[in-house]
C-alpha cells in the first residue's frame, strides 16, 4: 500500500533518507532491517536492502514501512548473506516511483556495486548530462545513479580507486554506504553535512545515519565518520581515506537542523545528545523570550523536549494540553471537500479541561508554511485558552535546503515573506518569538555563531549555502529530470 | 493488509471496540469515518460502517486502520445516506475473521436492522444455543449477532418493542448503537459498564463511545447516555426509555480502567476529564508511595500523564528518558528467532545521556504479564541508571475482564501469582509500588471505595464482578464458538 | 481479480452452476478441486469448497477460476478431511457478492450443514418471506439459503428427516449436494431438470453435475441420480429415498438445452453422449434445412460438433474459416468508446484465405440476442464470402429460463420479437434456418416430441414451463432480493 | 497475478514474443493493446506499452494477459499519445522479472529511445561484456538492452545513423520496433528469421509481428518488412534502408516452424496463409504416411488444421475425439503430489463414445519431450480405441532453437535420442510417422528443400543454423547473465 504523504498536514522540513550497512555478520539483512526501523523517522515512504552472498547480490525494494514490508519471512529469506546495505527514504530527488528506491545496483566490468545515499548531490544533473553525452544510460532519476556511472566510466584499475575518482567529482551533501562483493564502503562529503556513524556489533562493523540504529541491536558506538572521510571495510579490517584533497582545509559544516528536528532525540551526533540539545534550546528560549503564562504546552510530538526545557527554564508548569492521534499516520485522506473545509481535528485535539481560562505558551520546533500553526492556535483558543503565546525552538526558516531535505520553495516559507509581527498576526497569537541564531549555537554548545566560517550549515535560517549549487543556479535549472513520465 | 497484533509486545489490557452513530446529516459516512478515527485507540484491527439511504442499507467492512481503508473515495462513495453507524474493533469475542467485523446486518420481517456493540454479552452462548434450538442460523461468531436473532424472533409488533424485548434478555456489558430505516438507537447495559455519549452537530444527533469523537468534528457534548437507558432518535427527535425494569434500583458500575488506560486523555467521561484523572493518579501515587529519586521518567506513551502528576506531586524533574519508535505500529514481526532472542529495542530506546548515573522513578499505567516492564527496566539499567524505582498508576491487575476487554487468562497476570515483592524481583527494580484501590477512587474524585456497593466496576483489581458470568461459569463454558474452522 | 462477464459479447444462455461431492477419500478437497475444474464450463465466476474433518468444517470461497484460486497450496491446506462438497458458479440468483458464493454453511442445533446447489428454486422468495416472519435471518441473497433455514426450522428429529421435510417444500429445478459431519447427501428435483450423477473412485462415492468430472480423476460412472431421488452416503454405504410423494407419477423433464450447449461434449447425460447428440443435430439440420454451399464453417467453439455433423450429412467440406482468440477469456474490456464502436475483432477473426469467393454455411448452436451473429456474418462477408447461410443447431429461443440458467428477459430474445425472415434480415444472411423442435427430439433419440407430456423441459423454445413459477407470477415478483445494497 | 507456466504440461516449442507499433493515430495505446491482444499467442506472461506525447514518454509494463492488464481504464489513461510501441512476451532470454519486460527505454543524449524485440541476439552477451568494459551499466538481463547501449555509445550524429550503426553489430534473429519522439522504426535481421509486417489504418502506419494484429482493427496489410530492411516512419512518411551491407547477397531464411505452430492460422506470412499451409501439411502427411484407420482425431487445438487436411487427403472421417478444457489456462497447479502422480486429465479428456472400438489416427503438430503425447495416447487407449496411430505434422525436432524460441536443451528432445521406432514404443502407439522435411517444404509451396541454401531456417529439424552462435559457442557460454539474484 502506498503511504500517501500529506505535506500540507505535516508542516515540517523532512530529512529524506537514512542509510545502514553491516559487514561480517550472518543474517545481515535482519540487522539491516532493525537498523532501518530505528532510522524510520528519516524516511517512511520506501526502503531497500541489498545483500551479497556466495557470488550473487540480492535486492529487495518495497514501498511502505520497514515493519510492514521487510519483516515478512518471505522477504528476509530472499536476502541471504553476511554483508548488507540498506536505505529508507522520504521522497528523494527524482520522484517516488519504484525505480528510484535505493540502494541502486550496477553490474560493472569488475563486479557488482550497490550504493545507498543520504543527502543531495548538487551537481548531479550537470554530471549526468556529461555522462549521457558519453553514452551512459540512466535507469532511474535518482542522483545516486550518477555515482554508479562515474564509477563505471572510471579508467582506474581497482574498485576503490574508481570509487574515489567518482566521489571527488560530486558536490553537495552525501553520506553514502556502498557494497561490493568484498567491501563495505562508507563516506561523507567534505563538509560532513549529513551524519554517518561507525559502530561495532561483537566484531562486525556497522555504518549508520544515527546512533539510535546501533542502540536498537545493542551495538557499540565507535565514532562519527569524519567529514570528507571514506572508510573501506573488508575481511581484513577497516581502512580510512581522505580523497577530497582540494577541500582538505575546509571546516565541517554539519546540518544544525538535524538537532532541531530531524534526528531522533536518543541519538548522539558529533558528540552531542539530541534530546539534551533540544532541552537546552528550550532553556535558551525561555531566557531570550520569557513569557508570563500559566502553563507550557508542547505541540506534540516534536515540540516536547524544548517545552520541557522551557518549562524548567521559566519555572512554569508543563502540561499536555494537546493530544495527538497516533493512528493518523501519514495516510489519512480527508474524505470529502465538505469535510476538508470544516477544519476537522484529524491529528491533534486540544483538551479544554487543561486549557480553559489559561494563558498558554505553545512550544513548537519550527514554522514552515504556518498552516498547521494557525490551526493549532485556533484549536487552543476554541478550547478556552485566555492568551496564546508561541515560542519557536529555532530561528525563522527563510530559505530552502538543497542538501537532501524536503522543503517548500522559498515563496511558501512563511518567514521569507513576513516579519515576525506579521507572522504573529497570521497565526493569531498574542505573542510570537523565535530562538536567535546565536541562541541556537549556544544550545549546541558553541559560544556563538562564527559569522565568517559558521560551525554548521544553517542555510535554511541564514541563506548562506556552504557549497556551490550548480544544478540550481546554472542554465540547466529548469531541465526536466526525465523524458519518462511514469515507470511501473 | 492485516495488522497482526503482537499481544506479548504490547503488554496491556485492551478495550475492544468503539462505536459511533449519526442521524440526519448528509454525508453521514464521512462523519462516521471521522468519529471512528478519533476512537481508533479503542480498536485498530478492523472497522465497519453501515448507512441507510433511499430504501437500502449500504455496508463496508475492512481490516486495517480507518485512515487507510475508509478514507478511499471509492469506499465512501459506496456509503450514501444521512444516517449511519460504525464500529472499530480490536479482537472481539469470536475471532478475527471478516464475518465478525461489525456492524452486523439483518433483514427482518419488518425491515433492515444493523447493530454495533462495545462490550461483551456474558450470556451470549447460552442464549445462542437456545435460539439455535428454535431454528436460528448464526452467520458469525460475534456475540452481537445474538441481539439480531432475539429481535428477529420477538413477537412484539414494532421494531422498538422487539429491540427492548431483546436487550432485556442480555447480561454483561454493552453499549450499543443500532440503525433501522427510520431510527438510530443507542443503549447501555443497566450498570453502564462501557461508555456512550450523546452529541449534537448543528442539529444532527450523534452517539459515540467517547467525547473525543465529538471534538474531532466540532460537535457539542450533550450528555452521557445513562446506565440502562435506551434512546431512540428519529426525524421527530430523541426519546428515552429504561427497559431494564428489574434492575432499576441497581447502581452504575462504570469501568474504572477506562480512566486508567482505555479512554483517550482528552475525553470527558461521566463528568471527569481523563487526562486530569491520570495526573491526579500521579499525584496520589507520589503521596502514597514517595521516592527520593533524581528524575521521573514515564514509560511512553501511556505513562506520561501520571508521570507529570507524579513529578509535580513529588517535585522531581520530569524527563523523557525513554524514546518510543512511533513507526513500530502493531505490525513489526521480529525477523528471525536469533534476533528475537537478542532482546532488540523495536519499540523503545533508553537515552543514556538522560539516565546515566541517575536514580530513576519509572511511571507506568499498569503491569499485566510483566514482560514489557522487565525489558524496560533492563534497558534503563543498561543505559546507566544507578537505581530504578517503578510506580504503577493503578492497583495490581489480578483478574481477567469479561466485559469486552482483551485480558490474558488469570494465570498469566503477574499480580495473580506474585506478591509485590516478588514482582519487584521479577522485573528487577529497586522498589515497586502500586496505587492503592482507595487511591484510585480518590483520583477519580470519590472519598474512597464503597466496599458494599462499589461506585465502579473494578473487577480486574478486586475480583468482584458486578454481574453473573453465565457462559463462563455454566456447563457450556468449554463449548466451541463454532463448528466452522475458518471462513473466507 | 474479478472476472467481469461481458454478456453482450458472449451471446449465449449460460448454465449457472456445477456441483461436486466426495465421501471417504483422504485429501477430499483436492478431488473436489479437480471435479470443479472439469465443471468450470458450468460457471467461471467463483467457487467454494467445504470439507469436514475431526469435528470441524472448513470452508474456502474465492472469486475466479478454480485453477487460479484453489490450486494454491495455502488454500488446499486449509481444507483437510476425507469428505467434501464444492460448487462453481456463473451468476446465480442473488448477485455476485462474496456472501453468495456457495456452498453455504449453517450451524444447526444438531450440528453443521453445508449445501451447494445447481438450478433455481422458483418459490424461494415466497418461502423466504414466510421464514422471515418466523424470525429467520438470511445472510445471503442466494436461494440456496432457503434450504438451510427450512432444515433449521424443521421439528423433525434427525437431520435426514429434516432435510427431506425441507426439500419437499421447494419448487423448481435443483440438483443439490449437502454435507454433514457424517453424511454426504445428493438430490434432484422431481422433474430432474438439472443433471446429477453418481460415481465411484476406488470405493469412494462421488456426486457430480456431469460425467466429465468423474473422467478427470479416473472415477467410474455408476448411474444418474433419478429425478426426485435423494441419496444419503455414510460410512455404511449409500441409501436411496424418494421424498417427493405427491409428484411420484410425474415424468422426468430433463433440460434439453444441456445437450444443445451447456454440457461438455465428452459428458454422458441420461444415457446420451453430448458430442454425439450435437453431431446428430448437425445431421438432422442438414436433412431439414439443406444448403448448396461450398464450405461448412462452424462458429467456434460451440458450433463445431454440429458443423461436423452438418458437413458429413450434407457432404460439404468442413473448414475452420473463423479463428477464435483463446486469450480473450471473459475479461477483455474494450479500452475506449471510440474503439468499441469500431467493431474490433477481439474474440473471432475470419480467415479470408478460406472464405474469399465462397458460398458459406455458418453453423452455430443458438441465437439469443443476435448481436454476435450479426457481427460474425459481417466479418465473414468482409473476408470475401460470396454467400452467407446460417444454420442454427436448435429451435428459436423464445422464452427465458427460470431453472438456473442466465437468460435475457423475453423482450431481448431476438426470436421473441421477429420472424425467421426478419431475423435473417437483421443478421444479414442470405438464408437462415433453425432446427425444428421435433428435429431436436430426434437428435436426442426420440421419435418426436410428445406434445402432451414432453420428454424434456424445452420451455425456452416452447414457453411450456413444467412447474409453477410462484415468485415470478405472484404478487411478490417485483420484490427486491435484499435491503442491503452491497456487502463487502 | 503471475501466470506460472508449466512447460512440462504444454509440450511445445514456444515463440517468445510479439511486437507492435503504430504512428500517427490518436489513442495509439488502445490500438497497441488490440494489436498485442491479437498477438497474445506469441507470449502470455507479460506485456509492455510505451507511448510518446508532448515531450514525454509514457510506459506501462505488467505481468499477465493483455486483456486482464492493459484494458483497465487507469492503465490506458496513463498512456496518452499518437505513437506507440508494444511487446508481449513468453519468457525471453534473461528471466522473468519485471525489469525484463519490454519495451525497454533509455534516455540518450539526443532524446528518448524505446525498443521492443522479437527474436534472440546470438552475440548479445559478447557485446554486453565489451560495453561493460567501456562503462555501460545494464539495468536488465534482456538482450534487447544491448541495442540501447550500442545506440547510446555510437558517435554518429543523428539517431537514425546511431541506430543503424548499432544493429549491424548484432547477430541472430531480430524483428524490432523502436520509437523516438519523432520516429517509429522497424527492422528485421538480414535473414528475416522472425516475421514483421507493415500495415495501414486509414493513413496511420502500423508494424506488427503478424497480419492477425492488423485484422483485429480492420487495418490493411501493406507488405512484409524485408529481411535486412529498416523502415523509418515519421510525419513525412516512410523511408526504407538496408544497413546490413555485407550480408546483402544472403538469402532469406524465414523460420519454417512459424507455419507449423507459432503463427496464428488466420495470419498470412511471406505470402502464405498459415491455416492453408497447415491443411496442406495434413494432405502431404496423408500422402506420405497413409493409415487405414476408422477416424482422424486431432490433438486439440494445434493439431486441428493438419487433421482436417489429413482427413480430406485420406478420406477418413474427422472426429473431435479429444476435448480440451479451455479453462486450464496456463496456471493450474496440480494440488498435491499424490494427485500429480494419478495422471489426472486437467487439460484434455478423451471421449469414449467416439473412440471405443475404433482404429484412430491422432494428428499433432510436433513432439518435443514426448511426455504429453504419451499421456494422450494412454488416455485414448483407456477410452477404448482399438488401434492408435500417430501422425506428426512436421519432421522430428532434433535441435534447440537460438533465435527467440523457448526449446528444451537437446538432450530433452525425444527425437534427438531415439529413432522413430523407439519413439513409437515410448509413446506406445501402433504406428508413428513424421512428415518429411521435403514434404514440409512442399506444403509451404516449394518443390523441395534446397540443401545448399535452404529457403527457410529449419535448424530445429536439421541442425543447420543459418548464423554464427557466438555466445553459445564461445568461451563465455557458461557466463551468468547477472550477478543480481532477484530484483523486485
């Protein structure tokens, strides 16, 4: 069953992918299933797993949740082997058809290669057109396939050299896992925009987008893969390479929004615990933008940690005044137009018992289009709140992301076309405040933002992109991804 | 897709059904869909909706979540009409095959009748055998069908009289909605064990298991249907009847566990707000069983309101030390035996950053088999907690429920075979305490429990069942439900 | 997938059902599957099988061809036991929803009973209303369910007496198989309108609609079940009963159209081989309606045996001038209106090489609405035939059948509203002739038709129905089958 | 639903594909659907259609019969445009997974190209390895993809030159249709082994494997595409090219087995009507191998035309003594091992009434493994035949085909390991004769076979292959098609 995504209803930026790889553990596909399940928040639409066993690669790709598709015995049985990579996706560049579900596989002159990728290659279309001129045929619209063709066209001798020659031609954000018959490869782009960690399960190496994918199976966290690093895992152990010579001096620019919303609260990334960062954000927010209210109410579920921090920082009681319907999933289609316009409460309900007569501080992680915020404020008012103040656990989101995050175009971002005062009026709150960019940097442990060379990628707040955006800015930016309209 | 239920993994009592009915509103099926969606927590396995329109009844019954099945335009279009009833179910008496999905429909001599039911009729098998002797043919194994046959066999003249003659022969717990061409009927058993409320949507009458099904569509709460009351809604308005003469003097015995776990926190039942009761439970628990710990951590999601109450009552910080994977749904099949025995963390993960070195009070709503509690405690210890204390927001559950709740047999209830001390050892906590039965009564607003005539049904805690259990206790108690093994 | 039936495209009367039963053979369901496969020409829309094993009945009912549904190991494994009945259906009275797929099952006071039926009970609605008045609830719209309720309501002591009391209240055509825990029952209506044969597979008794269901598994043909006979097969052997006392003197009226079209050519019914009868029909037709043509061309496939007989009788070469596309199945939906009106040749193609410049005799079994005949004649002319003569292997079909055959209403039967000359003009042939009713009787071996008491039911040709048509003629004839519009 | 093919049960050589293309007709996909439906006998497992419309290509590929998959409005609606190609397949080289369903599509530097192919490229693996060395990534295991890569790698300027450069590198049998945004291309290999015809539908050009695909929509047959010819259809008309210079002098070697079995009887190929050839084969067979029997009985359905010819030639009555069950389709799975060994008659039944006591000549088109023949002879004997003589409408099949026909390996061909006498004994007939190779040439209108340069490809009878078999004979012949085990 296709899980239709209602982007309007779920007014957030969305990370697009999670990746996982394991080497040297029998029943590897089962562990990859577990790992992808733990990374399900990074992409719920589809998933794929490849294994290698005894001269052959095995691939399964399915639309739907991991727990609904890859846990069927018939599926797992078709994935033998002790090495495996997997991928879970939201809606990567290239559309949602089956042919775009990763990992992608290619049979090269030297053997099979399969790749799964979190991020977005910002020069993929440019490179793709060059490859097509040389005779390459693309079978998907995924930017990941560009990597396969670069490797295939490389005239280097061995697969590892070919792979390195390929990735240094890429720009943008990419945390990759790749598998050949004898190698599990992981790498991050030179700025380390998306996360990738190394783990160890009783002597088997693991690569995963977040540490929560290690925790689920009791694996040990070893370290983050470094920006620009490529690790190659074989029977003999793990080797580390830094192929991006030119960018050697460039500093890491990890995505700060991973802390705000994308990552799971129990993950540790780049030395920081996500739940703790979010609570600190709440504390900073309470300091920067205090509010003399009766109760602090989170917009569930993503606003909860910051609300706890805010409540502790401001010494105001924390209350669950809004209840979330956990069954709405991503699939509820509002039955008819008539009902759609009634503004029904499919996803949240405000509890009048908690809210009536109260001055309320609502805490949410971000405002994207503002549509959901507006509905929630109205609902809280209808439940009897006397005053509604909103505090947002990040700066205003002004600019789209081109590094593997699903964001609306700039003109649809509320903060790009309104002042904070106008936004407050639009969503009809008594007051609205956002965390400052320096406050956000403080919450992650920095003294403040280094304006010259920021410590993170914060382009969605600042419009300062850390890389070129070649496909976006060049003459090809209106180019269609494919001449093929659909592909079943 | 069938949502396989892993009862072991989800160690709770489960309410088995939610019902909804609406009369006199065009597009009635869409409103029923919304109502059932709001009641999805009362049963996630299957649902059915019946409408009546222009001389014909229309029925759709599907396995799966409302949001996945009834929101398809093709389904809604097959359900025209301005009057409708619906039902969502967990796993009612009678097994899970399609023929048992309610509402059930019968074509009687006087016209069509369709019924949906929340609860369990404790003399259904006894009555069914009697009816079979008279020539009745049952097409399901649902106890609800008994009602249809009693109505069909009644020699009263009009449908309302037949219906009343039928229901007075029933024992047990039942909150029913029924629909004929011209009548929407609702009734509760004489003890009012399961909830049923009356609402009003711009002049259209609504019946629903909980008020959250009114809130989702902006309907107004009118009142609870009274224990033993039957309401009959027609074009001319609503009439109220009390057919259970003999039991007239009997007092209400509403299920107290609805407050502990079954009902949605934002619902108001019998004059009490569920979230508030749960918070009060936490406060009572902090008073009765204090604990000098560093942090209060709820077992998500059901333990959260009581944990907030406990934290406020005990003045200990509230922290989300356990993260729930929202995508586990009800369907994750652990892929292989090997992995099943690893004790992987499919559903919850403990956050070491929050827990390490801390003395922790875990707050959960109840302990059923104890299997989940044991795993959670182990996980919290592995995350580095120095001490783990558990506080349970209800008394020990000693006895199964026969009133429409899915409970394990008595021998599998941990509290029925262990003392609290033994239970503490079994789940390996430093201390374990339950709320007292009087504490629970205080949390719902009573001074204490009236031991002679308790104000609620609390049989699961006290083994005092408020009705006969005829099928259970009589000679027929080992009788097979059906001679038919499966029915596709 | 539902096999949509395009009645227009397949312009024939259609027999509605085949039945099969076997007693005392392990793996009974597999034999029933084979038997129903051999009877697939009697109904292709859906099928059901019930078995009994060790205290329980097991039922599977599926839409689609036997070979696609019942040959799956998972289905067969759910049908254990050494006794079984099965049913394959076209579109019985009562619509096509799943609840109408036979066999039907009922749990009676004395145990389980399951029934499958070929034919049509002409007083079913009348009896059903009477039963509803007594409190019976029907769960299908199948006339077969009437039998179950009559048995359930019977006050006789034993199941066999109940069953006999039930069936003597039925009118119309019925060849039944029924199964209880210990009995396999077969019976035919007093006129024996539909066929039912008894077979023997190495000591296990078999009941089947036609002998081809015996041949497929190498079973021995024992005898036809007699009109009005009920046989009861148990571990002790077979007993024969004649419960229809009143009708004892009535003569058999077997459906003569079974010979013309319904039955499979390799079956023997009532002592006659179907293929041989069809060839004799061709010979009679050549004698009655000779034609001085160059070639005899059958309308495939049903016209082939009569065409062979005609060619031999007339001493004209037999040629396959029309080719049938075997893959059209029953499911081809003409893609668009534009194409539908082009008159494309989805099912047949005429071979110009054979037809060009020739005078052609087309032989077909019958003309119902005439639509297909018209298209075929046009196609043959476009292929270059000089003259087109049509010879029909039966008399004109003037009247609908009420005995379990799907026929259009009278007004749509071409022969009911046109003379033969008008029909010839309508379908644009140079000459058109039908076999005479006496010729048909001669082909089946009679001297001629006994006008007072015809030897067969030939109502579709003569309008002389051998039974009352109570539902049809009475005041209830416009009664809706059900108040329930659809039932998923 | 997958239609599982039971090759054992259907003991024939099988042509592997049919192709169709249309240019300049609105609703092109609907006409392609019709054309493929008429070609369904050339491949029943899966089909695909591509259209081009307004800057985009549209593709649909489905497993199953055309009439079940492509006639759904939702499918046809996704295929807009006035130019289209389509393909229906049996089980081409490369396995049965979805990725191998044709047409295949590639996005080249100069625009989109899609190709569908009937035949087999005998140097495909050799060429594929060379292409992989240059960096090509294959996304299927179909030999057709080789063509796409050759075109993509060509350094010629325009698509037509690239296409010609590509196909002259191919060896083997291929009748192709290809589509670009502005061109419909058709071509046949230099020997014209597989058929391809040109048609005209009211001014729109059509390409199809057989003329029956023209007849179904009333299109006019224009001519056969010539061996080695490439036609290119654009808005300006049709151009003809002969790119295979070197082979210019080589004579046509059309597959003679197309006349024996593959083609539909109503098709005309290379100037001959297939039904007429088959009848002539019967006449030749009666002359060469007369038989003094009572009746001629065809093995249905493929033996029917030759049996008619034989009966006319030998002046013996033609009788349908074996009845075919049309519902067996390709999907019947014999339910259990026990039953499989009973030798049940799933597909055919012999009619004792026709056969008993008779001396019978059975006429079949060919004997491949002999398994089916053996069963049929046994069945005919059990039905009472006194003598059984078999006459085969082709010479003994000794050698496998490498030109796009599914044949068992040589060792499984009965004629490759037995004399005719041994074969007669194996299948237990009283006499067995095959048509001589010269008799077959006479039946198609030649005086006799030209032994030096045979007029047809008859390698399956003579082991004389008209081309090199590079993949087969070279060092790569054991090479795995793919490193990828499965691909969902």
